[in-house]
């Protein structure tokens, strides 16, 4: 096991690890770096041909960023080696993980006969997947009547432009994040810092970045990248709007789906969310969904 203590200084090496072993939508070097904050430090654990772990330390707590970068046969062994380092060498109090349902259950069973135990689930995220091969930008049929109405009402009597987000000022984009943070409903977990980091660094690591400008005011941000080792899969990682007008969220998501369809992607992942966000995304009729679970592992 090789530990990379300064990933920002070893970008090429880390990106090669992600390209070789990555498979989850958030396996992206710059996205990983955007989650580092002044009170934390990122690390990368390289397990040679078996895989890797993107991790973050915050005082006595360690976090596995997204999933373990490895195929299923290696994941539990890699997890064991990582936990031994955290608890024995780094003297961690807990390790916080996010695993998909199947591996979460496997890890819990394995932990029952280990020096550690899994706490109850803190919260879970639902990740909707849209089959763009079946997506029709005209959204025809009775089932889309309400959405067509929302789209028509949004574009009616408004000046609307769609631009590359990098063509907007950073200040105007950061204001979108601030407005989104303050006005959004529901009780979903949010962390606006990574979005501000993405804006500040010019959306490094993204494939596309789109902003809807309404009556000369930037109002939305959608941005993302291709999922590593998943041909035809796109991760729409950022999806924010400022609640400036009715149906703005619907318009931004419809534009994202239409645009990704035009770029010949087969599937679009719209990111994990809790109840309020998931209920909104259901309006666009995802083809499938999966769930990840966030919980802590502690010494028994």
C-alpha cells in the first residue's frame, strides 16, 4: 500500500489510478479535490493492481470519498487494509464511508467478525439514472402534459439564453450557489463548498458546463463529466438554480437531458439525493435508480 499525501502535487499519478480503477460517477480527480476544505487533508491510497481509495482526514475522522476504486473481489481486502491503517497507525476515532446497497451489506457482515463495527446508517442517497436512448426532447404524450406546460410557461415572456458557465462571472455563479443554499426546501444534506470550489477553479475536470441566463441574470448551473470505465455514461454532478422564477428547475433539467441526448450519451446519472431532491427528479421519469448509504465504522 502506497500513500499519496499530497494528491494535488501528484495529479497525473492519481488520474491514472482513477482511469485504471475508477467506476463510480464521483471518481474524478478535481471533484475529489473540491471536497477538501481548510480543516481537512486529502490522501490517496494506492493498492497497486488491486485498486485505490480516495480519502479525506478531518481531525480524528477519516472519510472514504465515494466508493472504493476496485472490482468486487478486492474491495473487502482493500477496506481491511485501509481500516487497519486508520485505526492502528492514524489513531482514528471513526471512518465514514458511503457504499452502494450490495457492498454496504457485505461490509456489515464482514465487520461482524472484525476488530471494528458499523454504526447504523446516518442517511441514504437515491441516484436516478435516465436512459437517454428513450428520451424524446419533445416530451410527447399524455404522461408529459404537466411537464410540457411547465416548459412552455417558463419560456413564455422571458429572455432566455443558454451559455457555457465559464462565460459568466464567478461572482454571479457564486450568487446562484448562495441563493440555492438559502432558498431550497426539504431537509436534505447539503454542502455548498465543493460547488464554490468548482466555480473558483473554472470547472476543472468537467466535460460540459451550462447556465441558463434569464432576463440577463445567470440563474442555473449544470455541469459534469463522463463516468470512468462506463462508456456512454455521463454524470451530471452539479445541478443548481437560484429559484428566480417558476419552473426554473424543470427547465434546467430538461435542458440537461436534451443536451446530453444530443451528445450521444446513453445514460445520465443525476446524482444522489434524499427525499426532497429525489421526489423532484422523479418528475423526469428515470429508468432506474440505486441507493448509497453513509455510515461510520468504529473500533469495537
